[in-house]
């Protein structure tokens, strides 16, 4: 976790990168506007460190640490090009193939949901990486990053939502490992624990009272919801032509 310190009345950035403690002196006086500005900068730096996209020299080009990390990165990239499976595709390339193959198994709504997860979370993080080079540490860092992403009502993403995002990642990595014969990175990674949801359904009396006061145009919708047990996605997608009133049934596609 990065922190702000003060030296000679000027703010100093302090954070950890690649296991080393880094300090960068700024010329900004210690006041509230400057602290707010640097706190935002620290959050951006930490997010990039988690996603392995942080370029030290881009933020601190004159720093001696920038030269040191640039040399480390050069050596790592040389080694990486040797160890990566040359026949395996990049994550984005394989994800596109995988998605096209899975379309026949999924409903349109589920397909849209998975595409949203890919475009918003997975491709920006892993898209340009060779899929055989993605390791467990990167997966765990990505999950930790998701836990800091703002969700609804100014809160962070819930464990349930994080698990939902991680599922396509697991499926893609495991399928690629099977096809290109490399050791899967997804090993012994358990889903986050999700708290039990407390359900307090309406009583029959409350349902009848509700239906007496709801607008007439919504009567059929709420009667269907209350008395059929259909799920939200099913009832919201139900069309009149799929309803058979004589046999009292409906065709759910």
C-alpha cells in the first residue's frame, strides 16, 4: 500500500514494486490539494503494478530506480521469449475462437454477459499476453485488483461478482492448456466465499394486496412472477406468442 511522506516540506511518494521499497521525491508542497493529487497518482500506480503494466520510467524518468527496473525488465523479456510456448496464441486470439465455439451452447443473454466480462475486464488485462505464459501469480493479482474495483452504490465488487468474472477466465485458460498441451495456470484457485442471502418472501396475503394496487398494465407480469416460479431472465424475455392459455403453459426459449 503506497503512502505519502514529507521531507523538507515537500511530499514524497513511497510504494513497493517488485519486492523493493521505492521512494520518489516530488517538488510539491505538503498541502491538501497536492496530497489529493498524489493519492490519486498512487492508486493509479498500484493498479498498474497489479496488472503488470507499470512502467517506472514513464512516471519517474530521471530516477535511478527507473534505470535499474528497465534493466531487470529487459532480462526478463529475453527469458520470457525463450520459455513461452511458441505455438500457443495470445489470450485475445484464443478467447475469440473459444467464444465463437461456445455460442451454440448459450442463450443470447448469457453470451452478452460473457462478452461484457471479456471486453471490460479480461481482454484489457490479458489480451496481449501469450496464453501459455499467464501464470497463477498474475491470476491472483488480477483477482486482488477486482476486489478494489468500485461496484454499485460506491462499494467494491462483491465476491459473487468477482467469481462471475473469474469463471470465463478459468474456462479459457483450462481449454487452451488442454489444446496446446501446457500446464494449466489455474490450479488450486478456489472461488471466493459468498455470504448467504437472506430471503424474506411475501406472504399470500401480501401478494394479493400488492396485486390489488399495481397498475393494470403490469398485472399479467406480476401474476406470472409471483405464481410460476420463473426466473427474472425467463419472465422478462417471455413473449405473448409463447404463452398457451388453453394448456396453461408457456414455451421458454
